[in-house]
């Protein structure tokens, strides 16, 4: 049987391929530790095969692709100064493939199919956790909570949040067929239950922020283009002023108390202070990507022991920028800060352009989700994680969207008439 190439690489025709590929990816991101290397190889095959089949997917418009690949390239380059080059090389290759897969997916998967695949995959992930999971004591947060089949309640809350975002967007943004709506509402319901059971403050706060971003983007896109800049400016300045006022009035401590946390963020501030001390030993280039958390390193062993991480794996500094600083120094930190700025600026830039695209609402929500979570997690600088995949997807889609809008604007402009009739005749342009 011959399968037409368009059925694999054309976002308008490849739902039969793209949706199952997203479902598989969600499961692998959640449980690759449980299911082993075979699941990871299946994920690689899903997204590398389309590129091998049609390299033009990325090579046709390579500018933003090359820009986004600077971060994984620098992570790989750090093997030159890493004191555990084998560990750094392995992790850098895995991260690079995960990020690259997100770029391929951005070019061949519509945002609607991403939402459908994320809904189905999210439901399967949460169902597996409900059937095979249980409660455990979290030494970082200092309480018992349901963590499903994950090693951390925060990961369960993370996937529950993604499942809710994908499923509700399927109904209210993409207005899916009636046959899919029961699936979407079931996934959202299971997601809300799992989010509540996880008792993850990070997940709850990031979910609120993501939905606020989606609503804000929906309001902005409903306005005339000339009014959007004014509204965005007023909302951003008002938000900054409100944030400063809230901090001065003690709102931050009140929020922590509402979630049962203290000003030390249940040990995170100590972890961050230790990380900054370790990072200061090699501040420019760092120890090497993923080099710190290795067996035999005295400082890593000390922290594992202090936080009761008996497996001596799967731990991090619970802050995206601090983790980056320790591993790849100020240079790597600047590059990852650049990704964070793009996650904030690109959706706003798209919203200020002409037209109204519903997919911008979901991508804006996801972008804000990752930015908020970066204060306590390391979602998009690690291999085989949904964050690394989705951040690449979001940014490339936004680059392509903005390029399409600029191109459409240029085509819609009437051709300029020459100022002197004779110049028009000489150039072959009608006066």
C-alpha cells in the first residue's frame, strides 16, 4: 500500500497520523521511565520519519528553526568543558532530539490536532495514574498527596493542567464536532479531579495564569487592530503596578499561606541558595549540561541526602533559570532567558497583528503556563519532557504565523504608483 506524502506532512490532511503521534508523545513524556527505551524509540520514529521523508518541512524556511536550535546546540557544545562529558553528551542528544521533534511537529501538525491529541493522550495518562498510582510524602512540600504513577505530585498536576487546557480548547476554541465533546468534557473532569488531588500549588497557580492568558488573548483578538495596542499596553502596565502593590501589601505571603506554604517555599529557597553557591565556581560556562546531578559528586550527594531522594535521580533545583546557570553558566542562562522572552513577546506580537486566529489563544495559554512554572520547575530544558517539545512547537508556530501575517499584509497593499509618469513607462508599470 502506497501512502501519499501529504497524509504524513500536510497539516490539512494528516490528522490520521498527527493525532496518534501526539497521543503517543504524551504517554512517552509521562511514563518513559515506566515503559522503557522502546517507547522513546517509538517517539523518535514518529517525528524524525516525516523529516527524513520531506526535509523541506524545516529546510524550506530555516531561519527561525536555526535560531531556536541555538539552545540545544550550546547544551551539546558544553561537553567540551563538562567534567562528565559522557553524561552531558547523552543528555544533550536526547534533549536536542526532543526539541527537534517539537519543531517538526510544529510544521506538520495543526494546533487543532495538537489539542485533540493532547486531549486523548492526557486522558490516557491520567487514567493510568488513577489505576496504578497512590499517595506519597513530598519532602519538598512537606505533605502527603496523590502523585499517581509519577514520582512527584507536581508532575501529576502538570499533566492534569495540560489535559484540561487541551480538552477545553477543543470545545470552546476549535469548536470540535459534537461526537468529540463528551471525550473533551470527560478529560477536563478527570483533569480537575487529578489537579485537586495532587495538591500542587505550582500546577494550580500556573493553570489560573494559563486560563487568564487565554481569556485575555480572546478579548484582544476580538478588538479592531488599531485598538489592540492600547488595550495590551494598559493591561500590562496595570498588571505590573498591581504586582508591585501586592508585594508591598504582603499578598505573596497570603497566597503562600492559602496553599499551606511558608516564605521559604518549603525548602526551595535553601536549594536555590546552595545552587547559586555551586554555580559561582564556574559562572560563565557552568559545569556542563546535566552534569551536576551525577553520582559521586559530593554536593549532589549531599542534597539528595538532605531532601531524602533515596533513588539519587530525578531531582533538580526547582527553578528553570537557576538550573540553567549551574549547568551552562551565564551564557546558557542568557540563551534560556531569550527563550522565555520569546514565549512572552511572540504571542503579544501575534495578537497585535491583523486578523484573529483561535489557535493563538491556546498557544498563549501554554506559553504563560511554562513561564509561570519556570519559577519552580525545569520543564523545557530537559530531555523527553512535554515542555521541551511544546515550547519548540509554540515558538516555531508563532514565528510562522507572524511571517504569514506580514506576507498577507504585503500582498494586500496596492502597488505604489511612480511619482513621474515617464518613470512608469520606462519600468513597464502602468501609470
